[in-house]
C-alpha cells in the first residue's frame, strides 16, 4: 500500500484533508465539552480570564496543535511512505551556515511582511467592516490576556506552547505535508507554495493581518522548496514566534519593542522594497549552500490510479 500511495498525490491530498477534518471535528467536540471558559473569553466581550481559564487555554492550544496539524501529517506520512520522517522533510542533517542564513532571512523579510500587513489594514470589507473589526478587536484582547506574562516562568511556558509547538505543528502540516503533496500533484512549485501559504494565512483567522501572514507563508514555503529540510522551517517559525513573545514581554522596557508588540511600526515603501531584494538575495545564498533535492517522481508502473 505504501509503495502505491507514495506516487499518488491526489489520493494523499484526499487522505490529508479527511484526517484534518476528522481531527478538527474531534477537537471541537472536546473544546465544547471541556474548554467552555476559553471559548467564552475568546468570543464574548468583558469575560475575565481567570487562572483556571488560562490553564485551560494552554491545554486547548496543545490539543489543537497536536490534533489538527501534527496527527494528520504524521499519520499520512506513515501511511504513504516506509520512511515517514523523510516524507515530511525531517532530514538527519542540518547546516550551521544555513541556520545562520535562516536567522538573517527572518530579520530581512520582516519589513516587507509588515508593509504588506499595512496595506491589508487599509482594505475595506464594506458592510462586513464593522463586524470584522469588532471580532478582530475581541480576539486580540483575549489573546493579550491569555499570553500575559508576569515572570520568566510564564515566558518559558508561552515559548513552549506559543513558540515551539505551533512552529513544529504548522510546518509539519502546511509545508511537510500539504505543500509537498500539492507540488507533486500540480508539478508546479510556485502554485504549491501559493496555495499552501493561502491556507496557512486563512487558518490564522484574521482578515486584517492576512497579507502579512501570507507573505511569511510564502517565505517559509520557498525556504522548504529550496532546502527540502523541514528543520530550517521549524527553526524560522520558532524564531518568529519567539521574537513576538519577547517583544510583548519586554514591551514596557523599550519603545521600539512596545511598537512591535502593538503592531505600531510603520514601514515605508522603500524599506519594503529593500527588504524584498535582500530576502531574494538570502534565498539565493541558501540555494547555493543546499544541494538540489527534487521531490519523488511518479514512475508509471506504480502510478496506476490517482485523483486527477
């Protein structure tokens, strides 16, 4: 079965979507049964976030990441390949040089992503504008309360739950699984990157920050395409989340960090264009440091059935 499914991206896509839908519904059932205070705080104005609600939120975050993203990706990999970790792009080796370049990539790509976010903020959604702004504000207020950090212990807990876990879970699903499947299916890498990045941004549930997240999704998708090593993506994603948490934790000690935490940094168009140019340059450097590793081809003798 594995040898057959390995070369059938259409079937892989159907299995992944089925697993993701099943796990999402299971998680929603658990959330409704056990995490009602968390749901109320996220959807109702002026609901206080107690310590018990905060603890439930943390468990809800863990379960959401594991059930919605990790389980579908890992189960699919074990079904489709006798080397499941290789299927997901979890290679045995990483390059220190490339890791350093990934750190630089994160920094230089931010201005362009922030600028695209600024443009997104100016979009008017017509009759839905007021309601979407209300929901966005409600969600932001709830999240600020949930990730409020009074000491280093709170910071460490949030680094694990909001930093590391989403970085691993989302990269396994969106890049290690979805993007790879779409690239095999469409045979067009940029289509796979755009589609997986669009799904990545949509599932973050924000209309007014969509473009910024979409741009970072494209950066992550391109990084995975040229390295075929998911550890670099996980590292990038973790660093991005960590910088956001550190900006929030130290916001009261530095004006620039406070602006970053409040999404109050304005990027001029020239800076955005320079950011884009340097980002492309860093990608070219990373490409030179990593050998070309095309995705698994589909031999005709095994590709007897697929979803077209």
